[in-house]
C-alpha cells in the first residue's frame, strides 16, 4: 500500500471511530434513574386512558331489583256461600308466588273472626292467626313471625299476636300500626270515649312523624289500620253509627307529613254492604294528587252528612279482602244485577320497594287484578248513598301495577358542603 493510500485508510478509520464514540456518548449519558422514571411515569399519566368497564362500579351499584316486598290483606272472615278465607288467601299467595314476587313481610289489617252477634273486641283472633301463619309459610317460608304484622280489627280482642301500636322499624321501610281498640275505633260517633282516643292517636302520630322528618328519614312509611279515613254512607245519618266520624284528625296529620315522607295508608273494614262502591268496591286505590272525601264533624255530632274534598299528599288504598265482600246484606238486594255493579273480587296487595320507587300490585287467585275499581252508587237498600255522594266523585278503574316515585334523598348538611 502506498503512502497516500495508507494515509487515506487511517483517516477513514479515525472518522468511523469518532462517529461510533459519539453514538456511545449519547446512549450512555449519565443521569438520575429516579428522575428519569418519574418523568416517564408523568408522561404516561398524561395519556388518555382507554375506555374500559369499571368492575368496581358494576359490583357496588345499587341493585336494580326491589330491596324488599310486603304483602297486605284484610278481613279474614267467613261468609256463608263463599270459600273459606284460608282457601282465598292460599289462592292469592299462590298467584303472587307464581309471578315470582319477592316477599319479606306480611301485614293483615284486622278482623280475623266473624260472628253475627258479636263484635267490638269480643272475639279472639288467635286461631285464625295461626292458620294465616301456616298458609304463609307454605308459600314464603322465609317470612318469620317477626316479619308479620297483625293489626286489630273491630271483631278482635287485643291478644298477644296483635302488633303493638305505633312505629315498627325495618331496614328498608317503616310500619306504623293503628289498632282499633286503643287508637282508631269504629262507630266513633256512638261509642263513648272515641273522640279522646282519636285525638290521642293523632297527637302521638304527629310527634312521631315530626321526629322522622327532623331526622331526614328516607324510608317509606306504611300506616296500617283497620278503619278507613274516607267518607261513606257508613259515616252518615243513613247508617247512624258515625263510623270513622273523627277521621280528619288522622288525615290532617298524615297529609301534612306526606309532603316530606313517602307515606302509604292501608286499610280494611268496608267489605260488606258496598260502603266503598263509589270508591271502587273491593278495589280502592287513590294516588298522591287525587281527591278524597273526608268527614267533617262537630263535637256534638253522632254522625255527619258533611264532608270536605281534600287532595292527597300520600298513597291511599285498601289492603284487599280475603274474607267475604258483598254489596249488601244477605237477602237485602234481591237483584242479580246489583252483583255486577262494582268489583267484588277478593284480593291481596303486594308492594315492592325499590331505591327510587314503590310498585303496588293487586292480586286475586287468577293473577294480577285492577288495583282500583270503577265507582257506582251503593245498591244496599236501594242505593243508600246515591243522594249523599255525587257521581262526580266516583272512581275510575286503575290497573296494576302502579308506580309511586319516592322523594329524592337529601344529603345531611355536613356532606353537602
């Protein structure tokens, strides 16, 4: 190799070495590993994450199904010519179970016995209550005796199985019991001491509801009693007993509380002689915002032909009768046509409690039944109330189920700041 070629070779080799050395310096530049790692993580965190299902949200979200279910019925009484109330209750519960309804509680709104010559708390309900428990267990064995409420009716002694009056608390709902003997009797105008009892019950209820409202209670409240609040011929001079004459004392408290609490009032009692014909017969249902007739009274009244029209701030319905329902007393109509005037079907009612709503469904032995019936004049004794209650107040048929929206939950003050 010549001198010039040798020089060129050496110069080329040196150039290659310099390039390789520069590359090595860049790639091997010393630095702080922690800082580099933090910088890399910072860069990664600034990237938009891919949309993926939130597994934790899916598992902790509120359940879509009901959190609880309650079955209501009333007037477990025998009438000649009808199936026994045990057979009726069994058929209704079978239909409810077939529809795969969840039940956690049963409430019976009074009158577990029947005798044409005895009433006013003279009969023991214990045999019927044992039968009811056995029938319930055959369809819903999960419902324990602690999950059953038996309200006192006007035919029932105040025995050990009758629920205590006042508030009963459960995880997802509250039940307020109005027993007949102590709080809200029947034949109020003609039974001594009734006004004082109803005044006391009204004051206790207001105190309880005021406290619930103060505490920010969000659970629905079910008021369960035997005697209804609305006006009928049974309250009037046409019947002369003053039945539920003082109902306004209870209604006013409930309606005021209904502006803040989710309240459902459930009753029984009017299953004979068609007292509730104008309200729908055996199927009575009134939603919040509907109008209802409430008796007006003076202290000297024994009955009243006066009533006021009120707008409901709560849901109002009968439990559903599992004993007889007739539009008149035996042999008092003489008209087969009268049998078809209003709904006489024996039923029970299911309330499903959701986080944001209540769903109310009435059942007979065949399945779903209208929760409210068409109104008509009472055919008892030739239309006992047709000149008393105007046809404009007659109810219209309402199908099952009915949904009642629950009030929005309000966060406590310390959580909202």
